[in-house]
């Protein structure tokens, strides 16, 4: 019994202990429920991230066992989700103690499994292939001090700047942008700076997703798992997080949005360099911090490159001049130089083959050359990339003008409108805005170029030949274009009749065919054929579709009776036909004519009085009958939108008729553009007070008050500001309220030989806030440009260009304190022939010039210092941060640009110094030699310079161009 009792008691005791232990453990699990839940969730997130990382990589690099690991990880994640669901349920029923304890225990055990699976996953990731740090590109290494090498150094400098993240390289096709980018990719410095370099060529057909896929492949990530651009952008961004990555994008279109493609803004340690034929500085989505333009090679560089690739053959004195002719046809494009060097190297020293090759090269638009066809295909990418047919036909039209010739923008846009290229806008103002939009696009992609002439463009001859080749392949847009040199005889009849557009400009044509069947002809340009004195009577008979006819500068005395056959003619240019005095009386049949220019002809208003539907009319004083103006009134042309009346300073009679002309002028209610000369201020006041269009915001004007013959005033006109209002005050005296009224609407001001004012401030600083361009010439009483005393607000804050020449009493540009914001947009300053000028940058002025890019000072014999020490005692080392060019000419007592070597000149690229013999030092010790392209000066001056140490002289010596 005792044994039984003892046995039973022992068993109960042991059961009690087990029960107590079980209870204690459950109590502990119960207490640790929240902690076990949090730990499990954290570990499960790590496991999920690992699984997703592996899944992104396995499409490219499948390894044994990875698929099984992913399946097991997915199962574990499902188990965790079930436990999460149970946790959410039991936490709502706190009295279910046992269930809560059991759940806590399962979570703890599951957490061990999660950690184990995560550890195996990390090993799997380590086993996967990692992307290479840099994938080298096959390209030739750039030569030291070459222009492309300087571009490369410039970009490297920007990459070293922590504040700069996006860098643009742009220039026309074939200039070497890709070569620069490839050298950047291969550069040792880049490999040390970044954890990874990604190079992508953005082909047209890729689109956003295609660019993403290229980046994903470079990162060895899955490109097939997702079609969502936003998701892929997140994946790329996550992969690059915490890494210093350099993205190199070649051939970039202007639509690319890097933030949308790869979330670049989320990766502050990554940088981007884009190469494009577009000026990406103005892109709405692809903003860059710094922009480097790649220019064509200089003739010297182009010759050296060609010479090295061809070899010793060029040393042959018979081959050398032919080789130079070949290089000339390359237009400084490395791509073309490389291809032609290969082709001509095969010709050895055979002079006949070289000569034949050069002649064929000059006429390759009519002769098939394989290597030029290849170049054409590459160049044609620019044409094919144009957004629409409107831009393409406008570009092709430019090939009608002689190579490298100046094409006036207004004239070109009128031709585009007449041909129907720039939309269906009937209003001239709207059509011009549409035309400028197209023009800016063509300039942006380098298919057209800005000219040195202010309102002109030109077409590079290589692109012109490409355009002619494209037009020759068209079935409905054949061009007939002849080279100006030596063309005396008219082209063959069949050439005339097959063409839709014909250009025989600047030739020596004497005769034209008597009869033709030109039923397809749309444009005929016979401009500047002085020897062409007559047009056959029935020459125009078959040209009923003709829309543009340009006879400017021909020697014709009359227009033939077949002119009224041009029933679709929209633009007729007869200006500078100095002998032209007769026009058919039935000219009223030209019912679609919109543009007529008869300046400098002997035609008069009576002869065109029936063309009342004209929208754009250009006249000069010789078109008026100054003895009896009332016979033909300007107000007859009541649909005019644009009117120009040119009056030269030597022409007499304008004073007699100007008032009745103005009284007719104010009746024109549709005017949107007026170019007019007001000889007296009362005449200007008459127009301002009585014209209903004066208050209209769409009116643009080009007014001259007084007479002048200064061609220098053309700098007031600009392609970039087609809607700017221009006011030229010439040979006047004093200030008048009417002038101040007009000034308030003026954007470009010219002051020429004007008296009675001592500064621009005399006109009222508040009246000049809209001025962006200013020319002051020959004003003998002006002593300063702006009086800063008693000014409490910024003035001339929109001024961009300031040109001052032949102002004998000018002592300084700014007198008195400079208000913050004044001159803050000034980019160009030109000072010439101002003998009393001593002070350029007054105290406080230089701090405002944060955008000044170009400074030219010449023949100012009183200048001793460019930046005066006494006026700039606390000048910061970053002063003039945007200055690119500095030109100093004939400054005989100039001793200093800046007395110290403290300035960094961060943007300085070009320095030209001539006839400054007392200038004995240069303040360029801190200038970045990779930016500075050249220092041009005289040999004797350079030899006399005093250097702080030899290292600085050696650094700048290679940049010198001595003469």
C-alpha cells in the first residue's frame, strides 16, 4: 500500500512538474508574442528582398538549385502570411491564452527557418555573376591638346564637381561626340571615381522601355519580367542605390526623361553624361547642369588627322595640294575625315586618281561615291529624326540657296508660308511664329546655322548636298539647282520641265527659254542675275502653279505680259531691280499674291494699286510720287498686316509726303508689323496718338526717328527675338515725352549721333526696363550710361547686349551705387573708340554681372585697368563666373587686366590681345587650362610677359597663337 502510495505520489509529482514547466514555457511564449512577431516580420522582409534580387538576376545566369530555393522561399513567405493572419486574429481575443502561446512558439520556430533560408539566399547571390565595373569600348585614343581631348578634359572637370550631376555634350553629326564619350568610358580616372560605368547608345527605335532594357542588361537584371516603365525604373534605382554610378548615353533625343527611365533623382551619388545632336540645355525634360559643345575641327587639326591616316603619300608635292582640297570637303568632321582618308589612301601616289577623286568629291551630289553615300546615310539620321514632314520640307527648301550663303530669316519664312509648309494659318503673324518654331528646331539640330549677319541663317554645304541628294530621289519634289560660278546659259529645256523648284541664283544668266511647259513648278529663284535684262513674253505662260518668284537684283526693265498667268503666285520679290519700271496692267489677276517687295525699283504705287489684297508690302521712297502723293494712297491696301517703307539718309522728298503717308497709315487696322522712318518727333507723335493699332499688344515695330546710314545698327535685330520692338534715335536732340512713350514698348534701342542727352538715364530709367539690346554710337555728349544716384530699384535688368562705339566723352558705364539685380542678364559688352573711358566696372557693378560671357574692349586709349583695383577692393575669386571670351585691342596704356591672381575664371575659353604693349602680366594662374582654348597675341608681347613661375608659363604656352 505504502509502495503504491509512494508510486502514485511520485507520478503525480512528476506530472505536476511537467505541467508547471509547460505552464511556465507557455507563459514565456505568451509574453514574447509581440517580440517574436516583429522579429519574424523583419526577417521575412529580408528574405523577400533577397528572393526578388535573385529573381531579377536568374533570367541571365541560371544556376543549379536556385529555382528550388526560390520555390521554398515563396512557401515560407506564404507560411509567414498565415501566421500574420492568425496573429491579427488572436490579438483581438486576449483571453485565448493558450492559442496566443502556441502562435508565439510557431513564430519563433518559423523565424529560425526564415533566417536559414535567407542565409542560403545570400550565398546564392554571391554565386551569381556580378556586372563588370567598366565595359571598354573600341575607339582610338584622343591626342593630347586636340580639340576633342579638351572636350574630354572639360567633362572630367565637371565630373569632379560634386554639385554637377548632369552633363551634356552636343554638336552636329560627325563632330566626334561618340568618340569623346567612348574615351570617357575607357578613362582610368572614371574607373577610379565610380563603382560602375553604364554606356547605352539610344537608338531611335528603342523608346523609353528599350533604354531601360539596355540598362537592365548591363546590370545583369531580368529584362523580360516586367513591361511597366515605372516598375523597371524603381528596379534600376534600387539596384544603383548606395553606388556611385556613371551613366553615359549616346545619341540622345531631346525627349528622354532620365527620372522616368531610371529614377536618377533618387540616386544622388550617380551622374549622367549625354551626347546629342540637340542642344539639350533647353530640353523640357532632360535638363543638364553643364553643357559642352563639340565644334568641327579647325583646318589645321583636320589636316593633321587626315595626314596621319593617309601616311607619307601626302608628302608628294603633287599630291599635297589635292589632299588639302579633300580635307576642305570634309568640313572639319572627324567621321568624314576618317572615311575619306581610308578611301584616298588606296590611291597611293597616283596623281590622276587623286585628282579624279577630288573632282568627284566636289560633285558627289551628281556622281555616285560609295564612301560619300555611307556618310550621307549617317547624316540623313538628322533628317529622318525630324518630327514631321513640315520640318523636313522646310529643311530641304534651304538647299535652293547657294552654299554657305546668307538667307534672311523673314524672307525664308515667307517662302515657307507661300509654299504651304508652315500650316494653314492665314494671318502672317501666326505663320511667322510657326515658322520660327520650325527654324529654331532646325538650328537646334544643326541642320541650319546662325550666321554672322544678325537676322540670317545658312546651311552647311555638306548638309546642303545631302538635301539635294534627298530631293533628287523624290518623285514629286525635284530640285534644279545650278552652281553660281560660270553659269551663263540657261539649263536644258527638259531640266526646267521636270523640276518643281528651280534655283539659278547669283549666276551670269543672260537669256531664258522663250517657251516652256513647267506645269509642276512651285518656286523659281533667279535672284542676283544682273546680266539678265529681259524675260521672254510668254515665259510664265505654263507656270500656273508657281507660288514663289524671286527676281531680286536682276537687270530687267519690265515684266512680261505672261506674268498674270501666275494665278497661284503668293510671293513676288522685285527689290533692287533698279531698272524695273514696267509691270503688266492686268496684274490684278494675281489674286493670291500676299507678299510684294518693290524696294529700289522704278515702279510706283499707281502701278500696283489694284493689288488691294496684299498682306505684306515693302516699299522705299522711290516708289512714291513725291510731287503728287495723293494719286496712290497706302490706305488702299486695307488688308495689310506687314508694311515696310525704307528711307535712306540721302534721299530727298520724304519730309514733303511723310505726314499724308502717316495719315493714310493710321487707317490700316490690321497691321501687326510696321517698319517706318519718322523724320521728326511730331510725326512719331501723330502715329502714336491716332493709330488704333498702337495699343494692340500684337504690334511689332522697327522705328527710326531721324536718318542714318549705319550698318552697325543691324546688330539690334536678332533671330532669337523675332517679336522685339526696335527704336533707333538718330541725329536728334533732347528728350521728348513721345520718345519716352515709345521707349516703354521698346526691346532694342539704338542711339546714333544723338545730342542733348548725357546718359540713358535722361530718358528715365523706368522707361527702359524692357530693353534687352542697346547700341550707342557717335553720341558726343554722353558721359555715362546709367546714373545710379537716387535709384532705389534695379534697372536694365533685362539688358543682354550692350554695344558702345565712338562716344568721345564717355568716362564710365555706371556712375553711383548699383542696385542689386541691375544688369543681371547682361551677356555681351563691346566698347570701342571711347578715348576718355577709364572705368569699365564701377564699384559694385561687377558683382551683378553673373551672366557676362563676352567682353570686347578696343581703341579705348584711356584704359589702364580692365578691372580697377580701387573700385573692386573685395572682389571674390568667382567674379565673372560665365565669362568665355576676352578681346583687348589697341589699348596702349593698359597695364593690368586684374592686379592679382585671385580670380578663377571658371568659364574662360578664349583670350585675344593685340597692341597692348604695356600689359606685362596675365592674371590666369588659376584658370583651368582644359577650359581655355587659346590665348592669341603678338610674339613680342608674349616674350615680354613677366611670369610668377615657369610652371604657369609652361601650362599656358601650348594654348598660345602668336602673330
